[in-house]
C-alpha cells in the first residue's frame, strides 16, 4: 500500500485503495474482533459505573451514620478548610497504542523540587507551630483526622468507600477513551469495507 | 422512705415537673414514625411534622429544605423549652440545669477550636454551635493556643472552669490534643455531675446515679472502640476514662489493655449489665452496632425515670429523649433525601 502520497492519516483513510482480492475477509475479521472488544469494554464500563454509584451511595450513608453518633454538625463543612492540598492526583500517560491512560497517584510520591512551596503551604496550614519542619517530606495528614482522632467506624467505612470510588472513576475514564477510539476505528473499517464491496461485486 | 422528698419537692419544683411530664407526653409516637418513614421528600416530612407537637417550626425556612435546617430548628425548639424550665427554676434545680448545659458547652468549645485550626471565621461556627451550650465568652475561644491559655484567658469565668484541673498543659492545640482535651473535660464534668447527684441524695440520686454510671461506662467502651488503629497510646487512653461508673477500677484497667473488639467483649462479660448488651451486637453490616445498643439502653433508662416522682431526673431524661427523637428524625430525613431506604427503620422508638 503506497501511503507516501497522502499528507494526513485521515486523507489516507478517505481515498479509495486497491487492497487486493483477499482484503475483504481480513477486514471483516478485524471488524468482528473490534466489535467484540468494543462490547466487552462497554460491559466493563457499565459494571464499573454501577459499582461507582453503589460506592458513592454507601459513602454518603456511612457519613449519615457518623452524623448519628457524633452529632449532626460534627461531620460537615465546618470541619474542613476551604483551601486544601489534594492527597490524590490524576496523571495521564500514553500507552503503546497511542491511547491515554489515567493513573491515580498518592501525593506523597512527589519529586524533591516541589518540597519548597509545599513546606510553606504546610506551615501555613499548621499555623500554630513555630519551629520549621526539619524533614523534607512531611507526611500529609489523613483527612479522617479533620473530624477528630477517635472517629467512629462508620466514618472510616465512608473513607474506604470513597477511596474505592476514586479508583473506579479513573478506570472508567480510561475505558471511556478506549471505547471512543474503538468506535472511530469501527467507523473507519466500515467505510473501507463499503468501498471494497462495490469493487468485488 | 422517710427522706421526705414527697413532702417539699412540689413547693419549689412541682410546676416544672408537671410541665416536663406534659412535654414528655408530646414526644413522637410509633404511628408518627411510621408516617414519617413513608414520606417521599423532605417537604412531606415537614407536612407530617406539622401535625405533631413540632407544629409550624419550619414555616420560616426558605426553599430548598435541607436536613441541616431541620436539625437546627429542632434544636432551637428544644432550647426554648429548656430555657423556660431553667428560668423558672430554683436552687438546687438551677445548678442541676447548669450541669446539664456543660456538656453542650464542651462540644461548642471544641467546635470553635477545630474551626480555628481550619481557619474558619468565628461567625460561621457560632451559627452552628449548640444553642443549649451558649455562653458569653464563646467568641474569644479561637484566640487561645494552649489549654492553659484557654483556661486563663477565656473560660475561667464560665461553669467549665472547675473541669480544667487535669487538662492544663502548654502543648499547642493540634487535632490529637484537642481530642484529649475534649475527653478529659468531659470526664471531669461527668464525675462532678455524679458527685452532685450523689450528694443531693433522695430519689434524684437513685435515678440519676445509675444513668450517669452507664454514661461513664459507655464512654469508656466507645473511646476504646474508636481508638483501635489510631495513634492514641494505651496510657493516654486510660486517662480519658471517667471513673464514676461500674467499670471502675478493675474494668477500666482491663479495658485500657484491650486491643480489639473481642477483648473488649471479654471485659464486658464480667459485668451482668453489659454482657447482654454486647451479645446483642450483630456482626458485620447486618445487625446493630455497639453504639445502637447503647442508645437503646439509654432510652430504656430515661423512659423508666418517669416512673418515679419528686426528682430532677425527669428533666435530664426528657432532654435526652428529645435528643434521641431529633437523631431519629434526622436519620429518617437523611435516608429520604439520599433515596436510600434500606436502613430507614434503624431509628430507636421511644414511646
């Protein structure tokens, strides 16, 4: 296949190509396998979506249970600062097939260059300590401790539910990208097949 | 039998006892709870509550109605009733009422200090403070940096001052120290309240002392349960246990060494009152939690307090039962607003 004349991948796909007498069955097989993969991904996405909904619902109910034991005003917006540092960040990377993947990264695994401003931010947050932090990687505080040290079990359960939900959300974003890519591939292959059919008929 | 409360209690406190019994009769019944559970939205809950003693307490609330607003208005209503009782009381009932408000004051102080840690404005927190625990020096709490500061500058004139003896230290108030301060203050308060009731004697001591003993033991169990897996050391934990309960002293010593729920259960098995409570705890997510079992027992004891006359325990019992009712309504409202109705029947019926 001489692709050197086309300037872009889209152009290459849109011009009719002479693919030879055996191209159609290969193309159909590829189409089938792509379709199967797409359906598998869709099923996985639906399952993950249902799981995410369940985790988020559980998390909110556990928060209500915590409010039942601790008092309705003890688990609410009064307990956390309006500005906070995230504990978990989303990173993207390119896999071999050119698709983006989303990773969750815990904030403690950061490079040394970022210590300077982060230390100052932590010092501001602590506010009351007067000695500077000696270590260069101060541990980030667990958000559970915003509500006190002796928190009921339901609050820990809520934290666990929301953490699982986070992981699911990242997986769902990756799957969504794969599905979109799969659909565009499918459309491309179907176009090619259509162009091939009138020739072989 | 010849201590004589029957002879002179009504002179000073008869009117208030009659009033509180009337208030107790207007607590929500089982039928009211059944109606509430069937509501689809919070507006329905508001309509159903209008037919009860709550009346139009939500009439001035703007849309949308939230669970937090319902809770705030219920608290205000309880506070109005309580203030009425308090304003019409004579000694020693007035001191009894002051003791009752101290627990809410402690909660407010801790709320204000946590808010200071999170850099919240004082006005924002004052709105959410419990109205029963209001005191004039509240706005100044957030400037204190150590417990000694807090005592000397702010709380020395309040009823909380005598509870500070074990809490004085120069450590700065971070989350761990605030938690320790909260529990130590509460421990001193409970022990002082217990002593007051015991010294008063008569029917009041017969009713209030078992209730306060249960409260002390319950706190010891819950502190132990919540401290598993945290940075709180066993010695620190032992200093937080109130000593006016049945568990003192051997039970508390054993409890301080417990490392998981089963060891805690073995300590409870030594006491006839607590063994059946721990056996009622379901395992996993299906059954009741330990806290639920304790709440049920508390409701039982408070309802029984109304079977005797001529004592101050009816006021304490009424306030606690009203709080349980508020917890029930907030739980039902949360289940309705989250559309998660599987556990909506986990409230504790009172009457």
